[in-house]
C-alpha cells in the first residue's frame, strides 16, 4: 500500500510489523460528545512493543498546548494487549 501523506498514523517501513500492545481511547459516560459520536465510540492505537505503547501513552496523556484555558479534555486512555 502506498502512503503519500505525512499525517498517516502508520509509517510505511513499519506497516507489516505485528502489533500486540495498544491504547484504547474512549469518552467518559457523562461526556456530551457521546451525543455526537455515540455511546460505543472508541479509537485503538496499536504498537509493536510495550515500550512504544507506554511512550505514546505518556504523550497522549499530556494536556497539549493547543487547548484553550477553558477547555477540559476528557478522553479516557487504557493500556491493552492482545
């Protein structure tokens, strides 16, 4: 498969690797965004090693600088394995 955009989540050289370590992203039960995305929305990111997964988890857990001061992100991150 060809990858032509830098923003793709999978690097072409790593596309064939087996990935058994993941991060599940969901929303809390009371989050109003569930009205738009649905109660069963989730996103799962897979990694080849627990070290890669743990590093990505730490990055995802940081409150990024592009949020407004009044924004309060509510994603729920969960480490998972296959």
